[in-house]
């Protein structure tokens, strides 16, 4: 395995979908520590598609008390809302359990794993101090993230990651206020505000929107 450049944060290794990692936490058993104080958890277009489709609400309705817009390396993107004195995720129920577990965002599915996008592929890293559970079992990464058609999901994530790089470059890393504003408005409108067809496959809709967004970036640069 390649060595990770962040010793102390990860275990220094990178994992594939078929590797086993010590992440099994026994269904959390009442612990929801990782669902508190987690400001900055960004939601990608697939996350929003799942939330709006399963909850039967619009992006604007989610913005009321479940998600919020935040700055992420020069881009304005939606993230999970933390509420109350306990700084708890807005989707936690009164018993501290996830109210959207079956369609939870990808970043929640991963934890305490993270993604490494180097070499044009996705590998997984283990955040050694992520989960507070001391007794954990080894689970295959593919099973842990529990994502249908995970290879297609990884293809989407690579494209989304690449597009964000293009968008940040087009926005001038925020140095040109008007250009940055135009780029961010286009991203929000194209990938988040415009409703998805809940009866159609997400990935095909994303591909169409990605093409539109890239054309828009090209026009703005011109």
C-alpha cells in the first residue's frame, strides 16, 4: 500500500473496495458522537437527489432547517446543518439515531473512512481518531459504505471532484468577486436548485447537467 502523507490522522495506508478495515462499530449502540459538531460536511448532488427523493421535499425546503450553504475552498456548496446546544445533525431523532439512515449522505456512509482522489482513482483512508468506539471489527470497505452500484458511484465522484477543480479555476479562487459569484450561482442552480426527476436514474441526469455546467464555465471564461 502507498503511504499517506498525513501520519497521525490516518493509519498511513490506502484501501480498495475489497480491503478489510477495522470500522465495524456494532451499529453504534446508542453512540452518535460523530453526528455532533461536524460543521463543514459538504453534500454533493447525489446526496441532495437522495434527500429530496426520499423525503419528498425540495432543496429550498431542506434549506429551512436541515442544510445550509457554506464556503468550501472558494465554492458555495450545501452542507449538513448542526442544531441546538449539542450541535447535533438536524437529521438525528430524539433518541440520537439517524432519521435518514437508509439514504444518508455519502460522507456519513464513509465515516470513519475518507476518500483519496490521487492517481485518477478513488482509494480509501482510515481516520484513526474518527470513531470513539474502542472495540471495532474488520469490515470490507465495499460492505461498509453500503452503496448500490458502487463502481458507478465512484465514477460519478471522480467527475464531480474534477468539475469542482475546474469551477474553482474559473472562479479565480474567489479573487474576482463577480466571476466567483456567477460560477457559484451556476453550480447551485444546475446541480442543486433545479429539481431532479425522482423517477429517473440520478447518474444520467448528472451527466446532462455536468455537460451544461462545463459549457457555462467555458462561456464565462470566454
